C-alpha cells in the first residue's frame, strides 16, 4: 500500500473498528523532580500547523511553475500529491480547507490521467474525489482502476472504504475487501482487513430488515 492509502486506511479504520489500543500512542519520559513535563500536545499542534503552512508554500510555488509548464506530467503528479497531503493535514489544522485541497488534487490528477492511465494515480484521484464530496467521480474512478488492474489491492481496499462510508453499502465493501485479502503482503494487513470485514458484517446484520433486505437507506441515493 502506498503512503496515501495507508493514511486513508488508518483514518477510516478508526471509524470502522472499535478496538481498544491502550498505550499505543503513549510516549514515556524519564525525568527528575526538577524537570517539567513537556507539553507534547501544544508542540504537536504547532508542528502540524507549521507543516501545513509549509505545504501551502510548496503548493503555491508548484502552481506558478505549472503555469509556465502546463504539460509537465511529473510536475502535475507532484502537485496532485501535495494537494492530497495538504487535504490530509487540514483535517487537524484547517478543517474548512479539506474539501478545497482535495478538489485541487482531483484537478491535478485529471490532467495527468489524460496522458498517463496509471492505476495508482486513478485510485489517488478517486480517493481525493471521495474526500472532496464528488461521490460519482470517486466510484467511477475506482472502477476504472480495477478495469486496468483487477488485482490492485489499493483500489480494492479504498473502494471498499468508499462503499462503506459514502454509501453504507456494507455488502459491497465486504466483497471488495474479500478480494483484497489474498493480496495482502503481511500478517498485519491481513488481520486488519479481516477485522474490517467482521465489523462490516456486523453493520450489515444490524441493518437487515425483517424481510432480509440489507441497507434499505443509502446516503446520496442508491
């Protein structure tokens, strides 16, 4: 899985999987009675804000460069990635800018895909569209990536997340994750996807009506 997919994976998994992880984020310090406890929360927030502002400066510079060289595919790819990363960063430091960053990522990736039908970029664009709120484009793009590469774990994994979160289509999500399961590269990925399937199955069972029809109400239509 690439870094962007891992970040999406971790973020959505927190919603899907309610597993206690006591101490997983604990940072220990050895200090004597005269040493003040560091304010890690403030430090992390300051770092996140500084990195986000640095990302915006990089984006501004890349946008200016792209104006001078609009056919530069590697540059457009890098710009899309930078907007994508900024969208992820904005979740903690600038929530009102999340969708705009992902919309800009979609625009950059679309320019790349005119000449380079790379399934990695297609999935990144699909995920950006998902986060920007363009569900039709997201679903269309996930399917396009799977036409290009049916056994692409990133596409299967992220499409499953889209189906579960955007459409509450738990059966569809399970189907995608079951296809991804044999493609996992380590036990951690395998165990995590298995847990996601279990949680989705629980949601599916909970959404069943008395006549056995699941997911009677879907967000943004069926």
